[in-house]
């Protein structure tokens, strides 16, 4: 008996667990809409008493039956629920069921912001405008995916038109799409409102989306904003076209109306000698005044700029120069060429000039000028620079030096970028021809038009000259001489010594050469760069030492007076003796230069310190020359960078 009772209990429990409320045709309906009656039911085995309740709706019938009919309220808020309490008739069992229901309603929903349609429309503008919002969807439902509003109601400002129907400002215009195309009147602003409309008429519309429309004064239009001396052109001006408006135009007194002035479009002719403002008062939607300033120009800014065409160089055979794009309002044109001393013959008229160089030896820069004048007394010079005769004033520039500054060269066994000279001159075209003449054979060279690169391989000097050709002929030759010394050999630098000081950080040894007067050639003695240090000189001496060398991140210069060093220290090969000027007897400002064997001058600075740290962390490994320039004399030493 107990076994039978247990089996019945388990069976009843299984039925209770699997029971649930059956809603209305879920598969056949896209959702549950408000104000429609829906049936809900439950299936339970056995005898039960039922009692239904609802939130967000109303029970129509079947409150105490196994099935109930409910009419849901028009709202999209959460909280729509159907509930059931079931009591078994033969047992004390009580079952409670609850199921949330999603009701599709537009009530409380608001369309998204407008994506198209002007907020500001000018007075008199009655062209079509399309206003658009994104489609308005019912609140999304996981079971059905949501639906969009069936249509849209629009309210447009009174006097505006849609599909040839003029709005009264209150009656809605219904569209199937979330856009509407309307035609404004001349003046009215206000608001455009749109509502989402549900599928059925007894359901609520959405909240409104509003766009405020303002009407404003449009800018005056003008066919031109300028007038020109002696060459006036008719000007057309236009303002907003407003129905039934009155227009009162004013102009400069010397100008003439060429059209009627009681419309929104007028035409006026300037007098050709002054500018001024054209104004209008419009009395229509509202009363407003607009004005347009017409600027006065001596020469028409819309015409191309006059210019002179012709050769860049004037030779003894002569060249013709022509004025093109002369302003149309020019009443006279004259020309001149200066300086007149460069020319032997000059002739022409208001549009061209023929010029000849005074002689084949004449050379210099000149300027041709055509001067335009108009009836207002304005003049406009048009200038053209030319060169007369053959080129002259040949000058050269070395890398890292000023133009005309030519240094002493070191004897080298390969080309380096710093051993090059670029020449330029006056009167040579960009494609001029250059002729180089090498004086001696102590160096190799490489020539590229106006640039020569040289490799001195013997002591003595590099010497050459160059001349340049333009359309008139060849210039005179210009010579260049560069002294060459053996920067590494004995006697090559006089007092400029190459020193490899020893220090704890040194990784290799360098030979140290000290040269006295007898070891220096006469040529070297005559160089302004070289000035041998003579220990018998009455000028006071100081001593310089640098370390570490080889350097890694830095090297440091130290200057000492004679009384700071012992005789042994003064005679040390790591010291450089520097003679001071008899006048100053002080170290003063000195200059530091670091030259790369491959790249030329890589670092340059000036200082007064007796102890100076020079950073070398940015320099590549390799051999450098450290130049210390004191009182116009150069003291050199090799500096290696090694890491």
C-alpha cells in the first residue's frame, strides 16, 4: 500500500513539474498588442481549483477556470504578468505559476533625432526640403525581434505645402516612410513634429520628435564685388524674393540703374572712377536692410598679371622683350632699361623693346621696365631682370666654410667630401658651360659641371682656374690655390702638434711628434695658419692637455698656467704649449673644432673655461682631428673615438 502511494505521489510531482501556462498563438503572432483579448490556459492532471490574476491588464473571463482571457493595457513598460494559483482538491498541494508578457506598444517611445532637413531656412526660400528620422521600432522582444511603426504622422508649420496640400499647422500628415518632403512658404518658421503610428487605431502613438525651424535673412548676391578704373562692368544684385514684399534700392549718386528697382533683382552700372555700396530695404516677412560694398581697383584683379617675356641674357647681337597680359584699361605704356650705360642700342614701342649690349666686353645686371598708366592717374610697373654680356664675378664655396673662405688642405690618399669647391657667378644660366684648367699635377680631381672635388696626394698646393660660358660667350678665368701640407708627417704642422695623451681609458697608443722651427719648411712658415711656438718668445705660455683619448662618451680639455706645472709636467709629451699674445697675456675665448676624416667638420663650439668637457657620445667610432684655435693660431691633435 505504501509503495502504491509513493508511486502515485511521484507521478503527481512529475505532472506538476512539467505543467505551465500556455499563451496565445506564439508561432502565428509577431507579438502581443495592447487592447486585444488573449487566452492563457494550463494543463494539469487531476482535480484542481484555479484562480487567475494579472498585472498590466484586465481579466475578461475565466478567472477560476483552467483557461482565462486577458486584455492587456496600452503600455510598453515592464511588469505585464499573468499569474495562476492551483489548489489540488484531494491533497493539500498548492501550485503557483507566473509568466512575464511583452506587450508591443509605442506609448512612451520617442523617435530618434532628425538625420536630414534644414533647421534654418532663408526668407523667400520656398524650395523643397526633406525631413527624415530613423525608423521607429517597438521595444525589442527576444522572442519576436521587434517590429517598426506602421506609419508616421507629421505636423508642419501653417502655410507649408505637402503634395499640393497647404498645412493648417495642426492636422497631421501621414506617411508610410520615416521621411516627408515639404515646401516652405516665404516667411513662416515654427516646428516640425513627427509621431510613430501603431498598427491598430486603438493603440497609442509614440511621443513626438520636434525640429525647430528658424527663418533668416539670406546674404545679398552680386555678380561681382569689384569695379575697375575706366573699365566698369554692369553689376547684377539679388536679395530674397518674397511675395508681396516692397524693395527700396540705393546706389552711389554717380552710378546708373540699368533695370527697374521695384523687384528683388536689379542691375547697375558703375561710373568707372569710384566704388561704393548698393543697399536695399525689404519690407516683407519682416523689415530688413542689406548692403553690398563694391571695391574700386586701379587695375582689374580678375585679369592675369602683366609680365615681360624674353631672353635672360642680352648680348651684342641684341634681344627682344615683349609685354604680355597688359591690363585692358591701360591708356598708355612706356618702357625703359637701366643702367643705360650697358646698352648701345634700344628701340621699341608700347608692347616690345629691342636691346643690344654696348660691347662684347660689357657685363652687368640690368632691368627692363614697362610702365602702364590709366585714366585715374595710376601707374603699374612691370619689371624683368636680365644679365648683359658674359658672366663675371666667379666665386667659390667650400663645405663648412663661408663663400670665399678657403682653408689649408691635408695631404690625403683618398677623396673626402670636404675637399670640394662649388663655383657660381653672375650672368650664367642654370645650364651654363664650365671649363676647368688644372695648373699642377699634385692631386687627383673629379669635375661635375660647376663643382670640382680634389684629392691632394703631395705637399705643396692645389691650383686651378675656371671660366664660365653663357649665350654671349666665355667669362675671364678665375684662379684658386689651396696650400697642402702633410698633416700626419714631421714638420707638417709647426706648432700644431698631434698628441695621443695616455690615460687609464686608452685602448691603443699613438705616436707623438713635436716639431721645432728647423723641422718646418719655408712654405709652412709662411702660412697664416702656422706660427711656430718658440720657447724663447717673451709672451707668456699656457699648457693644454686633453683626456681620455681614445674617447668614449667625452674628452676633457684642461688649461694650466706655467706656475701650476712642474718642469717635468711641462716637458711631458701629453702637453701642448700655447703662446699667449703679448698684449692680452690671457687665454680669453677660444674655439673648438672636431673634424672627421670622412665627414669633415662635425662639431664646433666656443668657450672660455680652463676645464671643458666635450661630449663625443654622438660621434661614430673612428679618427678625428681636434682643433683648438687660440688667438688666431690653430693647435691640433688626433682624437680617436672607440667604444
